[in-house]
C-alpha cells in the first residue's frame, strides 16, 4: 500500500502503535476544531476518530460538512448501548471498531475503505462551484444535511415534505448534484401550476398533430430529465387522473408521447415535494396510495423556520452578503430582536423577501425593525386587545396562504373561502399587495 494521508481525531497511544505498522502519513487532531481546520485545507480520503459520546452532535455536524470523506469510528463496546451513538454510527460512518482494537481487522478495514474512497472519487461528478447549499447550524438542519449526505450515492426516489418556503427544491438540488453533479440534467416541474389539459403533454411530450395546436414534435419534462433528476414540486396538487399515468411511468420507467403508441425507456431519478399532509390526502382519497408508496421510498422533512430559530440571523446575514452592489449594511439590535421574536409564517422565503426589501429601502447604515416591517407585528404580540389579536391572526393566515400559492390569487381566495373582491380588500388593508 502506498503512503496515504490519514487524519486521526482524538488519537491514543495504542492506536498510534498500530498505525505505525502501516504505510500511513498520519495527521493528528486532538480536538474537533483542529480537525475541521485540517479537513478544510488538507486532502484526507479517510478519517479515523475515537468517538467521545459527549461530542456526538458536534461530530455529526463536522461529518455533514465533509460528506466526501469516509469516516471510521472507534468506540468503547459498552457505549454501543446508547441509541444516539448507534444512530450516529449508522447514519455517518463507513465502518466502526470497538476497543480493544484488533490490529488485523483495523488494517483490513482501512485498506478496504481507502479502495472505496478512490472509487467514489473517480465516479463522483464535479459539484458546481457556485451551487447554493442549505445554510444553518441548528439541530434540525444538521440532521437534514446528514440525511442528504447519506443519499448522495444512490438513486432511490425521495419525497420531501415540509411547509412552503422551507427550501424543498434546494434539498432536491443538493441531492441531484451529490449524485450527478453538472453532468446530468435537473428538471423541475411545478405540478400545481400546469393547466390540467396540458399536464400529459408537459410531462410526456407530444407528437406533431396529436391535438389542436400541436404544430411540432415536443419532448416532455420526463424525457428532458433522462440521465438526471426529475423534481416534481407540489406533487399533492396533481389531479387524480394524471396520477395514474405518472404511476405507470414510475413502475415501468417508460414513457409514451401524447399521440404516439411507441414507448421509450428513460433513466430518471424522481424527487417529489409537497407541503400537504400526504397521509391525510391518501386517507381522503385525494392522492393515490400506490403512487404515495412509489414516491415515499425515502422521506426527508424540511423544518419550519420557527423550529430553527438559531439559524434566523445566519440566514439574514447570508441574504445581505449575496446582494452584490448593496452598500455596507448591518442589522440593529432591535431588528435582530424582532427577527427572533417573529413567527415567520412564510419561512425562509419570507425572510429572504423581507431582508432584500429592507436592504434596498432603508436610509441609514443600519436595518431597523421597521425596515423589515416587523415593528408593527412585534407590537401586536404584546397588545392584548381582541381586535389586535384578530387582525394579527388574519394577516398571518393571508401571508401563509400567499406563500403557498404565489401569484395565484384566485387559488388563495378559494383556499380562504372568500371572494376575489374580499381578498383584494384584505390585502390592501394589511399592505400585502
């Protein structure tokens, strides 16, 4: 075996003795912070770590930041009784060993892992240099990133659920680039925005003359995604009759264009997303149970922003940093407090919109709570009058529904069971137009 770099975290004397017998170029890190610095600047295909159960979450976060390495754990046998530790080993590690160490098995394990690391490196497509990644260090996001890392080298169907504005498409793109890089296409389809009469044509394509207006041959979204990822956003909005044809494609991996009887096989990884309660929709007959089981092979959930408040300031700072050409700005103390106190019914999408608007419209070097339009909503939280509470609830429901159906006011009115005229009046009342 040629000399290869191996990072050892929390090294111990017995481990050093065993590794000295192999042809490893060892680098030692006596803390996770030192390991993070070494991983950021060094090329270590393998990482060997003596696991301290008190560092479980910090270690999980470190592994999530470096999913392209193969991690091997060393652990005291009695600690395997801890469920959290077992979950960490299952989710994040290529292999693990218990003390006292078996020298022969450890050397064999390291050699095998090195071979796997080389194969993965050869097969891994390049990641786009400027690809946006999921931002955050809160526990729900750390867990989500770890799950995504585990799915990078497989093509199983994934169902992404969570409230509107939580980054479901961003999850789909990370899954795609982790598997295909820039080599394979990523085709996104908004199932709720397609006209019902054109859904079949949009998904499967059509031949010339298939229907009135079909003046040329057109490939569908599924064929366009051949060799890559098909992202079916708002899958819960797909009509039942169209769910049947989608199910047939998932079962056979073949498509037929509208107006043609010739079938064509395609190689597509399907990721679907929805903000509805799918199990409830199945129980109510609004979503086919067989299609649900086809899509729900792996389930990922994107957390609401109110459940990851530790990330609010980080995300707001990222939005400011992305706005090139904007003068140097920062948030006032009151603005930071208001952002932390606010419920964010529109989630990350709402935060992006508010910060971008405030950065453009504020007049001083500091973004204030009123620039974010949070000062009024914050004061409502402390106003005990029934009128204030009612108006706050009314505004929140409007914001949540608008976030679910952007640019579809007719659907917003239908969901709220009010007329279009009443909707416009309420939007004007709450300055949401």
